[in-house]
C-alpha cells in the first residue's frame, strides 16, 4: 500500500525506510533505548534495494553543532563509497546538572555512552536491514575523546578509527585508573583490554600543528575530571595526540599520524583527510 508523506513523497508502508525522512539526509531521531539521546544519518539510496553498505559513526565535539556538519560533510563520501553515516547527539546536561563533558569519558553517573552508541547502531542496523556489527568511527575534539576511548573499550566493533584533536587522552597505562589509564577497566566497565583486537584496527590520528590553545584542555584540581596525571600526556593537543600515538603503537597498532601544517582547531580541515583514510581502508577491506 502506498501513501503520500507530509513532504509529498510516495511512501511504501511495507518498507520501514522508504520515507524521504529515512533516506539520504534523514530526520533527527530519538534513540529507542534512551530517548534522551538522538541521531541523524546519511543513508545511500541503494539500501532501498537491499544493497549492503558499510557504516561510519561521526561524533560531534563539545558544542554539539558539528553533528550536522559531519553528516552533510560525509554525505558525498557515503554516496560514492556505499557508506551510511550515523551522527549521534549527546546533549549537554542530560542528567539535569548542566554537565558538558561526560560523553567524552564514556561514563556519567548511570549513563554508559558507549552502550548508548551501540544501541543506536543496533537500532539502525535492524531498521535498514544491514549487518553493522563492525563500523568505522570518526570524531574531532570532544568526538576525538570519544573515538579513541571507544576504540580502547570496543576494538572488535570497529573496522577503522579516525581520531581528531582530542583535548585529553587515555594512554594504555596499566598502572593508572580510567580515564588517565586503563588499570580498572574490568571494575569500571566490565571490560578487559584486548590488545590484539585493538592492534587489528586501522587508526588515523589528526591534529593541526598550530592547535596550541590550552585554556580548555588543562585540567585543574577543582575540575570535574581532575585526577593525578590528567595533564601528563602533554601541554597541548599536538603533544597529547603524539603521546596517544606512541601508546597505541607500543600496543601493536598501526597508526597513521597526520600533523596538518598551519592549521589550528579546525574540524572542517580534518574531514577530507579522514575521508581519504577511510576510503583506503575500505578499498583494502573490500578487496579481501
């Protein structure tokens, strides 16, 4: 049975993703598992015909406004590379306390942001009838926080990770607790660090060599995420991402580290580099 949608398109009610809200640049949806969180997508039109596509998750930064910029910016890449793009939205103050940074550290009160993201992926996998048990992830700034920590916790869920300009990093230090290190992963998250699985993930790290502002990333003893060692990875973003790269490489990860010359904290300039990296990973992955 066909009917006309409010936007004038013909929708097939037997097909849960035939609406113009569900293909191409989609509407914004509440996550069924936790409606406090939302997401939008770019979905290549060929999924309507049952064509298998891959998935990229693109994670916003602290201002949250980049989720649409990333969705729209990655849409042409997704169209020509058969990749859907999922952009989660983790609002400020979801617990009513105005907290801004919880999603970056994976846990905030009773919220596990890694599980929220996995719930979104499961939801859209079912909706679009795709096998997205593995996906790629890109994040810049606050999204770079999220991406590298998600990779540490869930490497088996990723076919690639592109980590852009995180303000603070979690090193693979088994002598320090989360978030500076990984000693207490089993107690905190019920997860044991899987070095071999992480080593199997192609990883890109991107930062501008002029991304030197420190006012937002220097932890102080009265700050909400202060702990001993919070600033030990370096003073600025280039120093900290290079420390992260060394830590990942010591664990056997092949890291493609890119310092963008003359670039400050500019997310738009990271997106094309991430696209090139992901296209190369896709080409290798699909040729196997």
